[in-house]
C-alpha cells in the first residue's frame, strides 16, 4: 500500500519534471520499500501531485517554492536505513524535477507516515502487512 504525495506550488516543477515526477517518486518508494518490480506492485504504488495556486505557500522569510513529500507505508515495512535512503532519493528526485541543486535540499521535506497494521483496506477487505509480504514472495511451490 505504498502511497506518495508531492505538494508543490504550481509552476515550481520543470515541464519535464512535471511529466515524470509521479512515476519517478512511486519507483523510488517501491525500491526503498523493497517491493518486487511487478505490474501488480507498481499498480498499487499510488502517486499524487498536488499543485498549490499562486500565493498559497510561503514562509516567514521568502516566497521561494517549498516541496512536501508525504509517504505512507505499512508499519514495519521500511527500516530506519531504508527510510534514510528513501528520504535522500525522494529529495534528489524532487530537486531534479524542479531544476534545483543540492543547495536547495532544505526546501524539500519528506514525511514518512507508517500505517498501523489492520488499518488499511482495499478491494473491500482489510489488508495486513503479512498479506503484502506473502504477495511479494509469490505463489508457494508446495501450494
């Protein structure tokens, strides 16, 4: 159930970046979550781009664009090491899509939300982390 949402001011991404950022961030999330690169798991990696209207985002200091990446994963699915890698790569991905450099990294915040087991449902059923792990391993040879 990986889900990723980028909130950014409208016009803050380059044209090329805007065209690719959602799939790029979804791929980053799947990679760091350790999910298999299959059509099923790619289809479950939902990615949202929320563009704020002009003037909707600012700081007390300036009006330079800021970017908020929110990641939702099952609780326990991403180790501390993987979270660190996810945050680093998501930041680089957003900076690239906005035509910015590493000097602007503090303008990208990444929040990792861990969804407690048993609190996510899909297809009319509660899906547990163990269910996802079993799906990732594929069909058992003795089944």
